[in-house]
C-alpha cells in the first residue's frame, strides 16, 4: 500500500546530503511529498536525489548554504517560479563546533550561530511567506540545547534555536503554520562519527536505553510533525534520545548503585 501522508506537498529539507537529513528526505518522499533536498555537499546531495528519483520518488537537489540570505532568496524565487508553495521546512543542517568555554574562538562561535541558529531564522523568513494553512516547520535542535554541554558554541546556538522556534510557533500560528522542535540524542551519523570516543562512551553510559539511535528513528517523527496528523501540535519540543535528557543526570547515580 502506498503511503500518502505528505501527498501534494512540497517540503524543503536542509543539510539533506547525509545523516539525518538524507533519511528525512527519503521518509518524506516515500509519504508522497515533493522534496527539495538542500545542502552544501553538492555531489552527495545530487547522488541521493538521483537514487531516489530512479525509484520514482519526487526529489530534487539544490545547493543551499543555510547561512546565506541570497541562497534562501534564490530558493524562494525558484519555488515561486515553479508555481510551488511550500508546505514544509525542515531546518536540519547543523555543525558541531566542539571547543570548550576557555578555548572557543570568535570565528567558530559566530559560525556555529550562523549555521545552527541564523540559518533556520533565514529559512523561516524566506519560506513562511510561501506557506499557508497546514504549513509545518520542524527545527532540529539537540539534547545539548536542553542541558549544559561541553561544546559551548554548539550548546548556546541550539538553546537559541529553541527561542526562535517558540517565537515562530507564536508568530506564524495565525497563518495556520505550526513550528516544532526535535531534539536528537546520540544518533549515528557522520557528525557523531567525528566525536571524541571518550565523549561517545560517556554519552552512551548516560543513555537509559543503552545504545545509540539511528537516522531512521528520527525521520518518522519529522514526517509526523510535517503531516496533518500533528495538526494541533505547535511549539512542542520532542526528544529522540533514548531517555538521555529525561533523568537530569540521575543515571550517574543508578550507574554507581548498579556497579556497587
Ligand atoms: P551530519 O553532519 O551527518 O549532517 C549535517 C548536514 O548539514 C551535512 O550534510 C552538512 O553538509 C550540512 N551542512 C553543514 N553546514 C551547512 C550549511 N552551512 N548549509 C547547508 N548545509 C550544511 O549531521 P547529523 O548528525 O545528521 O545532524 C543533523 C542535525 O541533527 C544537526 O542539526 C545536528 O546538530 C543535530 N543533532 C545531531 C545529533 C547526532 O547525534 N547526530 C545529536 C543532536 C543533534
């Protein structure tokens, strides 16, 4: 049976060439969406779109640096020119920036905000005018945006993204556009593959489910939030983290009790 929860809808996904973005492209396309997959990794993005097109799915790739107002304006013009509105926007692109508070330099701090916070803001400014009743914006935050975390620029930029999401859920709701945030925990992607193994192990030891998550465990939630099944879900923040953020550090205590 074909799945049609996003039939006749155009969905733009950023950071779509790999990792969670690529899984979200495929999941949305399999639900009938016309997906505009965007990234700065053009070769990987083109390859993904070509593979899915070959399966009969409606996926196009476009170069888009989320920190570039010109790129967003170009995408909005292109969508208008094709007679497409936009139904969905998934602000998924993100960069880690792992320096700690004593070491972070201003250029890295600014870049983390440019991609992780300003990018989603520019995307909302560019595409919300193309959306109407039933529009849906999904911002991809992080458990780092719910707690203290060692990567200071990343953490602060993801906390700021939560503020942007809350404002959008207020400002855009009168147009029938919903804005929600997904907070992944440790998801196996190229981004996490580059993380310090000590961090990876420590993160796992604080994850109640005791394992990493996969991109295919995040994408269905994004599809749900894009769809009308979530028609009264607005301003929500949903973790996909195996319970990492829920215990507020108490797992260190249960770990110690279990060990001793
Ligand atoms: P990834 O590194 O595998 O993919 C991120 C994609 O964003 C890449 O394709 C990259 O080229 C693209 N990107 C980077 N800068 C860009 C820019 N300026 N413009 C457009 N695209 C750009 O990362 P992953 O893990 O798939 O991350 C997706 C989202 O999930 C990010 O927002 C990340 O912060 C968040 N996240 C990931 C976690 C994980 O464990 N993997 C944990 C918590 C949050």
